[in-house]
């Protein structure tokens, strides 16, 4: 006598469902990557901007000290952060990182002494 065997039908999910899951996962990863990259660029831009502002404030402080110490035309005033030099009505500040700032000074201390 022949034995009959029952064969179960395997219910396979269609490949479309697997494709939709893969598409959703890739879309999520791309979106997360774009958001992280955007945040990094935003905060990098803020950090560079703040660094530039700090350097300009240091240069202005050095200019103010040079004016207060009444340096003469062509004279140079040395600081730990750089140097300030007077050329006529201008004060040229050079920081140690080689950034130059050129300030126009209307009245030096010498013109105020009467």
C-alpha cells in the first residue's frame, strides 16, 4: 500500500513586501544622514563665526591699548596675542595666527593733549 503524504503549502510573502521594507529603511537612513549632516554644518558655521568674532574683539582690544598708550607713528606695540602698529591715522593689528586687522583711528591721544 502506498503511503500518502500531505504536503503543506508554504505561504511565501510576496517579494513586494520585502522591497517596501528595504525602501523604507533606506529612505529613513538617508533622511537621518541628511539631518545629521545639516546639523554638523550649522554648528560648524556657528563655531567658525564665533571664532572670527572673538579674534576681532581681541584685535580691537589691542588697538584700544595702543591708543591708550599713545604709540607714535611707525611705532609698534607688542602683546602676547600679536602686535599693533601705528601708520598715520591707521592702527594695523596683526595676531599671532597672521590675521591682520586695519582700523582707522580719527583721534589719537596726542591730538587730545592740549
